C-alpha cells in the first residue's frame, strides 16, 4: 500500500463549481498534512497546511482532515480556469520531517 | 529575487557523464531536500540534509550523491548518468520551526540520452 494515495483523476469541473480532491494516508501517527498546487512544467506551490482534525479555510480553498479515517481533502469553491493544475497531497509520516507525496490529481476547470 | 534557485534549469547530457545540479536558498532554512518527479509517480525523495553536517539518503538515492557546501547550498550529483534518470528535479527547503512546510525551487529538467 502506498503511503499517500489520491483520487487519480483527471477531474473536470465547470467554472464556478466546487472541485473536491481526496487523499488517504497509511501512517496513523502522521501529524502534518499539506496540499500543493503544481502548474504544468512548474514547481509545487504550497497552498494549504492542516494539522488538526476539522476544516481549515483560506479564501476559496478548504482543507478537511479526519485522522481517525486517515483522510484529508481539499475543496476548491467557485473554481476558476486559473485553478487548472495538478494538486499534490503531502503527509509527514512518522513525524520525521520528511514528506511523502501522492501522485497528484489533475484538475481542469472548463469555461 | 527567488528564495530558492536551481541551476541549470535545463540540461541534456549523454549516458555515462557526470552531472551536478545546484541549489541555493536565501530563506535561511536549515533543512534542504532533493526530489525527482516522474509522470504518474509523484515526487520521490533522493537525499535530505538537516544541517551542513547531516546528510541522509531518501527512498531513491542509488546513482546519486550530494554535497552540502553551506547552509544555503545543496548540490546533487549524478556520478554516471543513465537514461532512466531523465526526470524533473526539485530542491526544497524547510524551517525547523516551520511545522514541516517545504518550499520548492523552480526545478531542473534533465534529459539523459
């Protein structure tokens, strides 16, 4: 089992809709969770960090964490064409200051 | 100016050649990382360093070596490049007090023929 798994996508959503991205992880002691956005040919950009169960909102982005279910998600509200990118879920397994990344979910927002 | 820089940005080389990729940062972070990214495989950790005297292998270190010349500089070498090392390479940094957040450089696209 991979340490971090994401829904494979690609995910296509109409402009203005909500994009929902899911991520599961295998290490129960993980304490730090991240979402990165990566445009084609560019480097990953950190968009959300979450450390406690529940929701964390930042602008149009909401991260949701459920440690009991080993599940973290990202919601993108009012999706815009500029949100079209690959979204990477990252987890710090075993709290050893390294990150494990999922393979990413590609989102396309169609006008 | 960018906080994390990588040179070169693109490199084409031949099998068997020795290649060095360089990373510099002005963020003042102690921790530095080298990743490679392949389509469908996500980011995989090659080496990481928590300070100048602390260097550790990641999950795919075979065929690679690193040097931490200073707090701000971390270089990755391919001793004898092979075609399956063709990939996008990223350097990243993090602050020990930054709750594990990592910040990435712009990447180096390496092609081994």
